[in-house]
C-alpha cells in the first residue's frame, strides 16, 4: 500500500463520514413523505443511479450533482431514499476507495463537500424533528467501550432514544475514567456502552464495574450493544451488563421494560 502524506487529515475526513454525515442523514431530518429507516415501499434508485452519483460527487461540479439529485426526485425517487440510501452508500464507498488506495485525498475532500452540499439542499426542504424530553423522563448516557472511536452506532442509538422521549447524553469515544466521573455527578438511569471489538471483552468487565461503583444512582442499569454482542448476546451477562440491546428501533422500549422490572423488584 502506498504511503500517504495526508493520513491524519484523511482520518479526520473518514471520521466525518462515520461520525457526522451518516447519522445526520439517517436520523436528524424528517421528510415530506416520512423518513424512516424501514419502509415497505421499494426504492426507485437503481445501481446505475448509485454509480452516477458517486462519479459526480468524486469530481464534477456542485451544480451537476444538484441537477442529478433534482432529476431523481422529479423521476419519483423519494427524498428518504436520497438521504438514507444514495448518500450513505456514496459516503461509505468513498471511505472504502480511500482505504484501498483507489482514490486520492483531493477526491475524498471534494466528495465530502458535495455530500454536505446535497445535505444542505435537501435539509431546506425538510422540517427537522424537534422533540424535548419531559423533566421526569428516564435519563441515559451513551458511550463506547474503552474509549472506542467507532461512534456511528452510538449516535444512531442516541437519536432513537431521543425520539422515544428519553433525556439523552451522548459521549462517544470518551475515556472510561471520564465516563466514570460523569456518572458520579449525574444520576443516569441507564448507561449504554457500544462494543465493536472482541479485544475489549476483558477490559469491559472492569469498566462496567467501575461505572457501577462510581454512579450516584445506586440502581443504575448498564446495557451493552454493538457488533460483538449482536453475534454473541450471551456474553453481556457474563461481563456484568444488565442487558444486551440489539435493534436500535426496539432498544428504547426494551430499556424502559428493564427499568420497570427493576422498580417492581424493589
């Protein structure tokens, strides 16, 4: 693999793909025809559309990219499919091309700029969802195990809980000692940790124990999620967690159930 003179900047750009662009595309905008990650309606987007859009964002003018997207919408493609399918796939493909040395730093930079421009354009046509949690709503803290930098899943899950009426604190990629300091000051009902790497398992036992000891909420529930436990959900209890939460759409309901059962047992 060839050496890269812009590796630090590229890492920031790829971090922006995962940590900023995709969550904003997926979960922060409602749509005129109802943006939802799941829909029974099939998309009108074709593989040719995806290929052409990627070609445009990699090097064509902003005007060309805008015209293409406008043409898709005029053709009947829903805005939700632009935001939840076309753009996320292009962002991920840019990251893959960079990692495999199939595009250079300039192309990645231009591509991200084009995606931001399309996002701004489409956002003007959508009303952002505004939801404020009640003062007595349950409070949850989201973090990543052992300060893991893979934050996309955390941001998505946090937004799902906000939409369900929870009071949400999102602290992805925060060091374990900083999370422990935070739970000592704020009474969280639930602490949720995302785990993406199997090498974190042993360290996670200690991190969960420290969070419990540090928490100013004696009945705090610690739940886990992420790729690792999606494949091996039974590991959660062995590591000291109260529950494994899988599907982000059902996770808020499962967490509320966990709290309700704890109150009954008291």
